[in-house]
């Protein structure tokens, strides 16, 4: 233990000296290979300070996994909770958030009076919020991806972030090829999913049935056309009757008699009624058109929509683009 403490003092002095001059990474040629490192760490003559110093050099060379092995060996020879923080650093640099949290928690257990407990706990809390990363690939690029039944704006190949837990990913290509996989991910975890034509799936791509709004829109469109036709026909009828009534009025002026007067009045009345029907139909058609248009604007439309219905043991997925 004394030898390790002395070595630690020497290393601290060396660290202070390096703080005054730029630190240069250890040359790869001066470092042991993985096989040589195994031999060195298994040697009965290696000491804790030697294993520690070897870990420092490997860490500076960005060989983080090898640095962890050296520091774990040093800690086994002469336990030192502070060394667990360094091991956690190597894991975090390798993207191993769960391993980092495990080492930091071990540090707090082995050093209950740790002066940096608050900062370490804050670091753990931050790591626990790290989402998982899933790389999704397919045989051909550009396939659509759905996560838990919802389409995302990325296409294969893609990296997507997921909250820890269970998820179902579906990949759709060419409108008919579907692959489906379930996955369980932890915080900070990284996984890769590859979808091929042989990927099993209980999802069947089917043709979309019109929804209620589309039916309503279709009915409204037909109503607008019908009302517009009535308005046009009524306008034309009113115009013809109006001109005929004017002719009858001219005939009455040239040859006044009761029959000509009655006929002219009836034609004028029918013309007024036709113009009224035309105006009412046009206003109604315009009202229906504007109402439907406003509903369509308010309605949020996704680029792709997915609906599920039970079909035996599986499900039917319906896509509309």
C-alpha cells in the first residue's frame, strides 16, 4: 500500500509538470498490443502503480478499452475507489452509458463519504436520460420507418433515438414489402436492425378505405356541383322568360288586351322566381364549398397515415401517401 501511495505522489507531481507543458499522446509503437497487454497484466510481478501508469498511457492514446483493463487490474491489486471514476470515463468515451452508470454507482458505494457525491449523482442522473440509438437498415435505401405504429420523417438507412423500453419498428418499401421487429433498449444503448425480404412480419399492407372526412368531402363536392347546376339552369330559364316577358309587354303596348297583359305578367313572375332560385342555389353552393374548405384546412393531415385492424393473429397496416 505504501508503494502505491508513493507512486501516486510521483504521478501527481508528474501531472503537475505536464500541466505546465503540452501533453503529447503516447506513441502507439511504445504501447503493448492487446495480446502483450494481457500477458503484462497477468504477470505476477506487475504492481498496481505500473498497471495504473500503463492505463494512463493507453488512455492518452485513446485506447479506452485497454486503459480500462489496465486500471481494473491496478484496482484489483490495490483497491482505490477514486480509480473507478477513471474507469467510468473510459466507458463513457466508448459510448457505454449503462457501464458508466454502473461504475459510478460502485464508486459511491465503495466511497460513501465521497466529497464529489453531488456531482457524481448529477452525472448519473444525466446519463439515465440518455436515449437509446437504433440504426435501421434495409436492403434498399429510402424505405419508410414506423416506430410503435407512427411514421417518422427518416428513411433507411437512419439513426433514430428511442426512449428506454420496448418498441416495435416497421419498415415499408415499394408499398408492399413490410418488415417488423420488436426491440428492447436501455438508456444510452446502441443497436442495429437490418430488414431484408426474409424479415418476418404479421403486418399486411392494404389499400386504404376512405375515412369519414373524405366521405363528407365527397358528398359536399357533389352537392356543390348539383347546386351550381341548378343555379345555372335557373339563371338561364329566368333570362329566357325575362326576354319573353319583355316581348309580351311590347305586344301589349302595340295591341292592348287582357290576354296579352295576363300572359306578360305570368312570364315576368316565372322569370323572377327563376332568378330567385338561381341566387339561392349559388349562395348555398358557395356556403357548402367554403365550409368544406375551412374544415380541410383545420384538419391535420399526415404525409403517411397508418391504421390497424385485427386480422387473425396479426394486424393489417394501411398506408396512405
